[in-house]
C-alpha cells in the first residue's frame, strides 16, 4: 500500500498544499506556487528560506546549523531547503502575514 503524499499547511496563506514525498519544503512549496524567499536556490547558504515548522521535521544538519548561526536565524526556525516535507507540518513565516514569535 502506498503512503499518502505529504500535506502541509501554510499558516498566514490559509492554504494546504500537497507536496512530493521526500522533497524539501523550499522546492515543494515553490512548485506548488507558494512564495518562499531564497537567493541560493536551495544550497542551504543564504538563510532566507527560514520559517517556523511545527510537526515532524528531522534533525538540524551541520550545514543548516552553520548557516543559521552565520545569518542570525532564530533557533526556533528551520531552513525550508533543509527540511523534508512530511505530512502534518504547519509552516509559517512573517512574509506570509504571520507575526514573529
């Protein structure tokens, strides 16, 4: 039996999006027409795709940790290009109209 495709909720846009299994959030959201800031195109070095991710997300890797520190990303955020989409994630970012927390 095949698993269901991951569905994430974009808080602020008030929109659920179904993404490809195993894809990172940045590329999946962009393919779905959801705006996500990025200048490095997912290389994990610009830090602009930082967002709050509630739900399953996996560990922070070495590159992500270095980038977050260098770019002064809040410890409570993750880089969308480094997080694999998983069903049930709730995503938010200030440029989607959700205040910082």
